C-alpha cells in the first residue's frame, strides 16, 4: 500500500507559520494605534472647532453691542442738542399746555414729528455718506 500525500488547506498551512504571526502582529501594532490616533485627532479637532465657533460668536456679539452703544450715545447727543434748541423747547411747551381736542394741538404735534423726522433724516444722510 502506497500512502498518498494529503493536501493541507491554506488555513491550516498558515496557522502556525511565521507569515501568519507577522501579519497578525502587524495588524495589532499598526492598525490599533492608528485607529486610536485617528479617534484622538477627531475629538481634538471637534473641540477646537467648537472653541473657535464660540469665540467668533462672542466677538460678533461684542462688536454689535459696541455699534449699538455708539448709536445710542450718538442719538442721546442729538436729542440733548435738540432739547437745548429754543424753538424745540417752545414747541414742547406749547404742546404740553395745548388742549388735545384743539386743532392747534394737531399742528404742534405734526411740527414735533417733522422736527424728529428731520433729525433722523440728517442722521441717515450722515450714515450713508460714511458707508458709501
């Protein structure tokens, strides 16, 4: 009786071989640290982007509040200037002492509104000349 050699399957052939051991070692020592580094880089980048978004939002809000504050101060100065005007003061006095049911009150009220509109129109013209 002659013994015929039995073919060993691929899986059995690499099971204890040096090649299989090297491949497994390479996978363990290469891909696991690579995956850990990628995860850390992702979380670090996410944190940096979050900080940047918060900082930009705070800066934008601060700048807008400064503009609003500057506009309020300018309007206060214009109003103080307007109140110091003798004609405007006289108009206010007339309006305070006039009878609201009288036609004269309507005229005083319209003059008062026109004076404020003139003040605001002058301000808009000034802003347009600065911006454009």
